[in-house]
């Protein structure tokens, strides 16, 4: 007997760069909150909220986010940088 299809929740992955130079990779954000006029702004708000919750549990102050980049965009940028460096 065939299984019933289960609803899939789509996620977009982000690399998060903090002001102290650290990076967190592959932070998951639900795709349904993205897009529209705000673009990736809601992702930043969600990640900041997650960071606040984590810092409360750990007892450490949250890091300040410098920027967030979609993983696929970050990979493409690194490839461009590598090609430019090897062309010199």
C-alpha cells in the first residue's frame, strides 16, 4: 500500500557572520517567511531571535550579527574569488 505524502517544510540555509569574526554555517530558516518586499530581512530577525534564546540558555551574551548570506550565494562568491585569484 502506498504511503500518504507528508507535508514538506522547505528551508533556506544561511551563513551568519558575526562582528567578532566568527561564522555559523547552514542556519535553517523556513522559506515561507522569506521573499516579498522585505527579502531576507525576516531571516535575520528569526536568526537574531534564535541567538537570543541560545544565549539565555547558555548564560553568554549574544554575538552581534554583521551580515547573513544565503549559502548558495556564498558558495558562488567564493568560486568567483578563487577564479579571480588564480587569474592574477
